[in-house]
C-alpha cells in the first residue's frame, strides 16, 4: 500500500456505541495514522471509511439504540508495510449479502460504507 511508512505499530481503543463517539473515533484514527506517517490524502480517505464503519455498527448492529455499557473497539495495525483495521463489537451481525451501497452519483451523506470498504 503506497503512502505508508515502513513502521510496525499497533493501537486499539474502545468507544461507547453511540453516534457521539464518532468524533473520538476519527481523532483516534488520525493520531494513529500520524504516527504511521501516512500521507494526508490516504489518511483522509481511511478516516472517512473508518467513520462509516463505526456509524454502521451504531446504526445497524445496535439499531441506533444507545447502549450505555456497550463498546466497540477499533484496532489499527501496521506490520511490514501492511495496514490492517479491525472493529470488534457485540452487536447483531449484518448479512453482507443483504447490504448494497447507494448510487455513487447520488451526492448526499451516508450510505457509502460498503462501497468504501470494497475499494
């Protein structure tokens, strides 16, 4: 993957499962990507994709129910110039076969998570 320095590093952090945590998720990711010396354009794209994934956990796995004690964990690891991003939660799994992204030409917020993940 271009744009990533040859650093080995891993961090994970737990966040409450609610939409108000998304700002903290984005900040955590930016901080980790800064440590990994990822170039700005790639960093912005990755933060967007991660925020979409975290929002999907809140919206779909937990059906927008603010769970007081439920956590989602975001882990970012880089080893041998390979970036891995993982999410851990105890929400209801979503069947990927039933998920379809909206039309890319339809400019509006949200609905692009699956498109971004496949890219």
